[in-house]
C-alpha cells in the first residue's frame, strides 16, 4: 500500500507497546493489557506514574524524566503520555522498537474535539510520529460505577486484528470508542467522522475556603449526537466508532487558496 504503514497480518509475531493517560494503575490499562496478550506474547507497558488526563500532546521539557522498571517489560515514567511513548521507543526499547502502539483504554470518551486534548490520543500520535502504527482506544460511560469494560474486552481483540490486517497510512492514527453498552447490546462497528462537542465552554467561578476566586473548567458542551456519520452519533446509537485521525493538520483547500493569493 503506497504511502501506508505496513499491514500487520500476524500480530502474534509483533512487539506491542501499551501506554495511556490514566496512569499505570488504571483499570482501562489492565483491560488493554489483557486484550494485547490475546494478540501477542511480546507486550510492553510504559505508562505515566500519575494520571495525565487532558495533557494533550505535551512534552516535559523543563524537568527530568524518570523511567522506573516495576516489572518484566513494565515501566512507569514521571511525565506525560507523549513522554512515555518517546522514552519507550527511543530509550527503553531502542534496540528492538515496537511494531504497534496501543493507547488506553481511556476511562471516558475521546469523541469530537476531545482528540485535541486527549493524552490517550496523544500517545498514539507520538507513536505515529516515531514511525510506529498506533491505535487509541476509549470506553464511553455515563456512570462511573457501571463502566462496561467487558465490551472492549469482547470486541477489542478481533477489531484490532482486522484493522491491523488492512493497514492504514503512516500519517494516520486510528481512534476507537466503545459505546456505553454491555457486549450483548452493541449494535456493531462503524467507521465514523469526528463530531463536535467542545469541552471548557462553561467556566465555573467559585471561591476557595479563604474567599479567593478560582475557575473550574466546566463540563462539555452538550453533544450533538444527531449528525449522521459522526463518532458521537455512532456511539450514541450503540456502535463502536472507528475514526482515522490525520497527523498532518495542513488543510489542502486553504493551502491552494493561499498559494494563489501569495503568488508573486
């Protein structure tokens, strides 16, 4: 496939790197590790020491990073998800880099504009920037006491195999969101476009115990799940959404317009 990452037709022969933004102790990472071990025996985990939700594609530039081995092929890094993947590929695994990066499973959706803030997606993006095919995975939920992790566990292994067998362009990451439904209630799997539900529009002004004002970033804008073909609509209807995200943010039509305008 010209201009594409090499399809991974036999994941049992692949080295898989896992990371996330919820931290090394996250339940979603444990689920992802169980999924990965159904695919390959060569699974490595390099995850943040502490939760890094909302870290986006940030790097730690003004503090040292401290990778700590906590088990066989298992490490924590005192930094962001991006730091973790960079340290894993360029340091911990530099003599034998991974064939695939899996990031997640995030406790919560990464739909619509979430992808710009998401540390889960950022870890996958860093993998792609370093030349490794990468997939981000997230679990939608409404009740923290009833997160349907079994849905990802049931559908994740086969879905990852199918996507990896097909392959995708080297400058693309795959973003998967599992719906807030148990395995038996899932409607299917669908390729979906990125929807819209911006976070942070509602800044809440409060006062601390000493009377000093502070701001708290409020909930997401109410999601418009009515737009056909979007990841929001897909998961709202009970589908697993699969969205290809382009690493190159250049907008082609505007580039053409600018070249015409700026031509001397």
